[in-house]
C-alpha cells in the first residue's frame, strides 16, 4: 500500500484557530485511565507540535468518565469532549471524533494506554514526510487470549480472500490521518462502520509504523466474543458480496447433483425395477435442500437487514452533551 518515495508536502496550517494536531479518543467507562493518558500525551505533544487538542468521545459511559473529562477541560481548554446519549459503539465514536476534530492531522487512539503516546512523534514524522494515512502496526498479539488471537487471524485470512478491499496486516485504529483522509472518511455515510476497512478504502499515500501493544492500564477489554463476531460479520458484509454468492453457487452445485441422482434412479428403475421404496434418499435430500434454502435465506436476510438499517437514514449518533465546544465554532457538524 505504501509508495516508495513520497514527496514531502508543504503543509501550511489551514487557519490559525485550528490546531495542528487533534487526538481523538473513544472512551467507554475509562475514568481511571484518562488522567494518566492526558499526562502522557501532554509530555509527548509539547515538543512535537505547535498546537494540539484532545477530543474525547464519551460513548455512553456509566462511570465517572464524563466528570473526569469536565475537570480536565476546566484545567486545560484544549481538552474537549462530546458525550453520546447512550453507548453507540467504538466505530461510531471514532466517526463522531473525526466530525469534531479540527486539526490538520488527527491521531486516533484508545484510552486505555494500550496505544503508547510515545509512538505519535513517529507518526508525525511520517506525516511530515508526506504520508496521509500513517497506521500503527501491532507487533504480535501476545497480550490476548490464544483463542481470540486465532479468531482474529482466521478473520483476516477470510477477509483477505473474500473482501474487496485489502487490509494491511496488524493495522488497527491507532493511526494518524491527514485532514484530506479525515474529510474523505467523513463523507462516507454508511451506518455499519467497519473503520479498518474504511481507512483502507479511502486510500491515500499510506505507511505502517510498528508498535508494541501495551498492557491495558485499568479495567478490562470491552470486546467480548459475541461483539467481535458481529463486528467480523459487519466487516465482511460491508466489504464483500461473497456470502451472497455462496448461496448461488451452492444452489447450482446441488441442482447438478440432484439432476444426476434423478438420472441414476430413473435408469435403475427402468433396468431393475424398484426393489426398495426410496425413503432414506428422500428424507436425506429434503433435509439437505431445506438446510441450503434456510442458509441462503439467512444470508440474504443479513444483507437485507443491513440495507434496512441504511435506508432508515437515522443519524449516526446522538450527542447528549458537549464539553468545551460551546466557546468554539464547530463549523462542520455532520
Ligand atoms: N470503547 C468505546 N465504546 C465501546 C467499547 C469500547 O468507545 O462500546 C473504547 C474504549 O474505551 C477504548 C477503546 O474503545 O478506548 C478500545 O476498547 P478496549 O480496550 O475495550 O478494546 P480492546 O483493546 O480489547 O480491543
Ligand atoms: Mg484495549
């Protein structure tokens, strides 16, 4: 995905009132992590950029997250937040963060310090070299349970095979996006958002930066298996129509088999007469076909469901409260 020699671009700041760098952080019940995160970010950012902001997206937290953010904002107005009316999920939270970030470049990162702020200078260096999409590539997933790791691996293999967009290996949400890429992403209206696929889909000059995933600082991961499975299917169905074709193809293959079987029974009956009423084969074939039909219907249903979700055109998210945005002009709400 990466070009060999990008031309360094002259990046004149868009306007003095916009920060050079925005940090977008989706947060869901992360009250314990935020202060440390901000501290470490500040230490890194001071030397790296002329101006910055941190945009938290409080994704329906039920702990003290929002009040901690309010305190952080009172201490430092460069820290602001939008707070959802309920939990909308990390993907949507990232979309909202991108909607509210004003920077010439935007870094997306987790709140739990698994994404080390110390990697951001490397992102910035690549950005200044002329890359528009600098993604962190995790080196190893040793921190995760073996089962989860294997599922992830299987998913990426399936996606690489069937998906219509190429995903760089080990790339996640931890990345820096140039304003151009951010605006491109914001123009994608879909509701089922599989960010990893969308980042790759918008393209632009991209490069990976390897980083070591840290241990989660406080609390535990919010992604359980069920959520991960539905996430995986969202990803596949948003970027591939292969599951739909499976129905067509298996239908065709079964029809051929059925025709051959019919010929076989016909000939046998003509030549030898019937010695055995064919109940077993009947039952087996009925069950087989019902199974295939249900499978195909289900598959189509999944897509229809997704179409339904899209055509309703509900807003992507609802904001319950803004912290630190009143004084600023949000001149590009969705
Ligand atoms: N998160 C979110 N909404 C959710 C679940 C998670 O905004 O519904 C945030 C969470 O606060 C964290 C990031 O997404 O900043 C990654 O979550 P987590 O660490 O639980 O996921 P993992 O590291 O296991 O992928
Ligand atoms: Mg985490």
